[in-house]
């Protein structure tokens, strides 16, 4: 956690502070939707105080009894910390568009004078959910950005987008999410339709993307 974030935490942490109220809401929301242990509740309280993220809006999620941060949550941390810029580019020497394998490099600059925090992300049909087959380039880019942001702001939690497996939720959790009006996540375990064959036009478009440099600075 950065010095600025620690300072903000000390300023707002109090008996009825917004940060404490957020921690209470997060724990209540988590207990309504998952069966969490006292240790998991204590971990969630610490994460809320450190990162100021909300479970209700999808910044944090519990999968296989472990807490994960989401891409939206990491972007929220970066915006609140006034992140200067994020630069992302594909690494053509490690990518193979024909087979759907992509590798990206992301650099997060916390300030204009920052040297940058680098993260790499890769994706191919073997390490992404069947629901996103054909979108490996976007998955790799997101993973690279997530890793760079986690390094920049000292976040030890793994991000859910970095997982190379399909999470499975208990049926009770799925029902509770549905009753709470949350989007159902169980569809991640359902087999999707076969990946469509690559056409010549798709191959040409992918080749053009491989030679491009994505930069968000």
C-alpha cells in the first residue's frame, strides 16, 4: 500500500467513518451471498481498509474460498490514486495470432516522473474460459494491465482475470446472487459452442492487429 493510501486510511478511519461503514457493508453483503468464515470476514475487513473497494459493485469477489480483486476494482484504485498513465503494447516476438496466442506488456506510471511498473499478460485458448475463446488478445491485455497495477499499488491479491481456470460456484451461492439481483456467474462452467473457423478476413485483421502498438498514455 502506498504512503498516500496509508495517509488517507488514517484520516478517514474512525468510529463512524465512511471506511468503517464500507467494511461493515462489505461483510454483510458477503455473508448474504457466500458462506464466509470469520477468517475470511477479517481478511475482507483488512482489504476494505487498505484498498477502499466495494464487494457490492464487483471490486472484490470470493471464488473457491479465496478473495480476488477484479479489473474494475484495480482501475478504481488507480483513479483514486491519480494514476498518471498506463501504456500497453503487444509483444510480437512472443505472440502467435494464427493460434490465438497473445502476450502484452503494460507499464503503469503513478506520476509523470515515475519510472513505471511493468506487468506482462498472456492468453491463448488453453488458459482462458471457453466463453471468451476468440478474444484472447483482449484477455492478455487486461491481464498485463492488472499485473502492472497490482505491482504499482502493492496489491497482493490475484485478479480474477488472471486465472487460467474456470471458477465454479456452489449452487447455494448462485441462488443467493440471483435473489440479490446480481449477475449469475455459474454460466462460466457451461460449455460454449465450438470456436468458429478462422476465415481469411479474420486472419488478415488479426495480422494487422499484431503489428499495432496499443498505447493508453
